[in-house]
C-alpha cells in the first residue's frame, strides 16, 4: 500500500519569503495558458481571421488571473466553508494556504471575460470559445497542487487496490488518490478532447458548450472517488457538493451545443 509522501508545502524559502508548491502550480497554469494561447493564435485560421494578437492574449490573461483568484477564493468561502470563514474572516485573503473552489473560479472567469469582451468590443462567446481549450491543463496543475498539499483526499478504497494510498494526517485507511484522478480526468483527458475538437472551425458557442459538458461529466465522475466536502448543502454520500455544482454545467453544456449547431444550421 502506498503512503502519501507528505511533501513540505514550501518549495523554497528566501529569508522571510516562502514560495509554496500550491502557488507554483497556479503559476504553471497561467504560463501554459499563455503558451497554448499564443500557439493557437499563430496556427488557427479562424483566430487569425478574427484578428487575435498576442497582446490581446496578455490582456486577457490579466483579466483571467483576477477572475480565477478572486472567484476561486470566494467560491471556497461561500460554497464550502462559510462557517469557518465567518469565524476567521482574515483567513479569506490567505490564498497561499490553499482552498480554491473551481466553480467559484469559473464564475469569476466568466465575469472577467465579460468585462474583457466589453473592453475589446468582441462577443462574449468568441472569447469563451478561445479560452476553453486553454484551461484544462491548468486545472491539472491545480489538482497536482492539491495532491502536494495533501488536501481533498479520496474515499476509502479496497486495500487490494495497487495504488490505494494512506494519508497519515487523515487516518491510516487506504484511500483513492482522487486528486490525481481529477488531474487525469478534468485536466489531461478534457484537454485532449477539447484541443482536438476545437482544432477545426466550430459554430460560435460550441467549444464553450463542449467545455461545460466535458468538465461537468468528468468532475461528476471524479467525485465518486473523492471524500465528500462539507458544503452549503451539507455532507452527502449520495450527491456531493461538487456534483451538485457540476449538474448545471452538464445541462448548460448540452443546451449550448444544441443551440450552437441549430443556429449554425439556420445560417
């Protein structure tokens, strides 16, 4: 049976300044977003015709970083731990300690993209279609950060499972390394599917819909192996908080795909 390595969350310290692995994973996420975005701008005909430039990508990344950090933190506070943060309000700004909710970050990014779209006078869906394939590898980096921190551990697993892992700071029971499952599902797998799907011209909104559907399904599946979180709807062994928040994404993704192709068929 495997044992979690219990990494030191501090990657390096320079005097009083501590650089944490969790923060480095977010830095890696933003860097890969920029690199993939630059590559897509230079190679995708539809983006070239749309007048996308690397300078616009830089501006978009700035808006996106704000949306991810502010939205992700507020999502953790509101959806998962409102009681704790009401009692410890100063902890809300301590993002370097971990505790970022994807669904909150997602809403934050949507708002940031809306503001950016108004500034650039582009349609909101054109930007979300561009952004969607650039996100999943960043999500994978975030899940690896969760694994390094030893947070969001999995449900109890069969001891015979070859990769069952004990998280000593939790208990001595074998558990699924659900952080790695999610890195593979909503990270690497979703990236491959979206990158291939968006490689050709698609109707406006279709890539965004595919992201919503794909993430929602992969997250819903991954939650079966993750220890249920204590969210605003309480702890449930049947439907977790992450699954409740993923259901609207699945339904919204299906609706967007249907709308995008039906609209394209009429034109």
